[in-house]
């Protein structure tokens, strides 16, 4: 595919910024992803965590933020760690933390 053809397709998209950004991210991903990374994107539920985080790293490093958001959103359970309240035990908290926490509706 030529640059001119890619531009032609781009121009046919709506003027919606998100659609155009996503299209460019598809091009970047299809062009720069290794065969392994490309296949992992479409088999994400079957890959190991190490492969998953390599894919996340690839998307971030190539500015594919919308694709990255999709991967993270759809795979929240993979990035959630086991919550441990004791990790907060040795932190010196800000004096205004309660006011800041109110903004999160706590």
C-alpha cells in the first residue's frame, strides 16, 4: 500500500478526530509490530503476562494510545495486583489528603 492510498482512505474518514487517530494507530501497529506482537493483539486472552506487557509497552512506545486504552480496559484483571492495605503503612501523608480524597467520592 502506498502513502497516497493511505491518505486517500484517511480523507474518506469522517472528520471525527478519534476515528482519524485510530486509523493512524492501526497503520503504525500494522507496520511496526513484529509478527509475534501482531498475533498477540488478536489472541490476547491466550498469551502469558510477559507477552501481554510487551504488547502494552509496544503500543505505548509507538503512541498508539487509543489501542493501548482498549487493551488495558478490556484486560483490567491482568493489571490489577492483589491489594494490600499494609503498603500504605509507612507513607507520610499530605495534610490535605482528606480534601483530595473527597474528589474521588470517598
